[in-house]
């Protein structure tokens, strides 16, 4: 069956990554659920279950009231509906105060930076002259509210209780608070100093001290700048490779679908997607976990790095001689549990636990990237469906998949090593080696892997 490159991109509703809401609660119509899309090293999440922080894993849903924090070697990315992203550097914490939809479909989001460094690569829906409604975009830092009205890429540091710094790589942001209102333009930065020992302005004998800000026409580099750049490059490269015929306005996870698999036209089913490295016995439900969320109950969480959209929208189906594949669908409904049609005889379709709220692992469960980073060589096995392959770590993954399809043997590939976090030029977003496009990308080592193929998990 020939691979068909769709000619139209998946329609993506513009998201917003951070917001202080001026819209009343009565105007909100629907809660939103976004995605923990990347986990490296020590990362924890509080899913608002009342149990506090626990280990974070890729593809865990992030809901209103969730908190995410990173350790000394931890980094995390949260991806929103249109592919916009927030990225947490080591020793950082954020609180998702609000994730909701307004009556007119605008995204209402409030994210508070509790401490550390956060990167925002956002493209919110602009306010239109026709209906006057657009996405609100604000990040709360102490007494200040940073607003994003159009596509912007920026960094905010809050490592000192008395000071925060905003640096803008692309676009512009504005801020308002006790320091006043000001705008930070592209390639500029602002340092906000928070006043100590503030007192009420109503006390005439002791006038209140106010926050102050200073605008600069430059910014300093930070250790996680190159990591942020690498993640941005990955999304920029793979988000536009393929598409679906789905009318869904959601586009988060598209980069991973294009990297870890391919869209094709399957007779009788239309435009479908299938991951690389699957075999006749592979099932999309053999590796993952059940995670509990208040108000929603248990949700299935896939252990595969591409495992977001295929388990939240559309449906899985099975065709004899072809195996499992994902049908994007034509609706906008978000599913707590994967939808399945035409399952083969004996297939185990996920059924949520009835009681409890502990995380329940299935098969290989959920994985987090090791703190040590990506190994120089990686063994990819038939039937793995990309499990354990870090995003962007192997160039031309499609070629590796075709080779494995011919040989049915494991492939040992050389990985793309990220640039050192200390080996980049000055200035936020300075030019540095990209994750893709190097001559060593996807190079195979001589000989085949000596290890046996991993046993297939029952489905």
C-alpha cells in the first residue's frame, strides 16, 4: 500500500498558554484538558487528586488545578490544543489555575509560575473584529501578569522572591501589575523588582511601595535555552510533514504522529495513521496505565511517545493483513477512553477500573526519559511501536522502519546527540546545532543487534 502525503494540514484551533481570566465563571462552558508532552529526568505532577505530587510521565493529561514541578535534572513540556507549548527548566514549578472554554469557544487559561524558569512558545487566537472574541493569554508571576496577545516565544525567570526577568525571542508580550503597564518587544528583556514590605495604600502615613521594572535591549543566555530551541525545532520540523482529513480543531501531538508513524490511504477506511515498528501481534493497548482524575475518573494513558491524539480523538480499528490503525474521525469530541471499532476476536479493549484512584500500570507501563539523556546508540525492535525512542533522537525514522520491515530484525541506530547546555553562544535563542539535519542522523552501526526481539505482550 503506497504512502499518501495529504495535501491539507490538520485544522488547528489556536490555543493560548497562559491566562488571567477577566471572564466570569458563569461564562465558562467547558473544562479543557492539555497534555504533558515531554518528561526528562525528575519531574512530578499533582493531578489535583488530594494526594499531592507524584512521578510524572509523558502523555498524562493536565487539568485545571494540576501542578507540575521539575527537579535539578528535570525538564518538562506541556502542549496545548494548537501545538503551543510551555516548557519548564530544572527546579521550576507551575500551577494551572484555570483551563476552560468561554461561551464563544475562546480558551481561558491561567498559569502561575511559582518558581524557576519557564519558556512559552505560543500562538493564541487573536481577537477578531467580527465577534470581538479571542484567546486570553496571561502568565502570573507574583503580583505581575504577563500577557500574550499574538504569536510569541519568550522566557520568564523567577528564581528570586524579589525579582523576575522576561526575555522575548520572537513577538512581544505585555505586563501589568503594581509596577505599572509595559511592553517587552522582540529581542528585549524586562527585569521586574518586587517591592518589599508592601503596605496598603489606604494608610496615608505609610505610602505603599510598588514593584518597579527596567527594560533592556538585550538578554542573557540561560542553561536551558538550547533545550528549548531543540524542542521548538522538533515541532517546527514535524508538525507540517503530514496531516489528516479530520475536521477536529485539535492539533496537539501532530509532531509526534508525523515523526513516529505515517498517514496513508487504506481502501475501505480512508485516510488513517499507523505507527512504525509494529507487528501482527501488536496492540495499541498493551503498554500504558490507568490514571485517576477527580471528576473524570480513570483515563487511559498510552506509554508510547506518540500516544496522545490517537487515544483522545477518533478511533482505533483493525484490518486483517494490515493490523491496528487509527482513524482520525470527523468530530471534535474528547474521549476519556480510547474508542475502538472492528476489534479482532480476542482483543482486549481498555475498560477503566471501577474503584480506587491509584495509577495502574499495564504491560511496560509509562516511561520517563532518563536523567542522563539520550544514549549514543539505540536498539529499536520489531513490535516496539517506538516505545522508548525519545522524540527527534533518530533521524529518518521512516527509513529505519522500512529496513526493519524487510529484515524483521532489531536495528541499532546512532542517535542525534543534543548540544551541550553550556556550549551555545550568548543571547537567548542564539544559533546552535539543531536536532535534525546532521550527516550522522539515523546512521546504523555495522552489523545487527545481537539481542533477541522482545516478547510480545498479550492484548
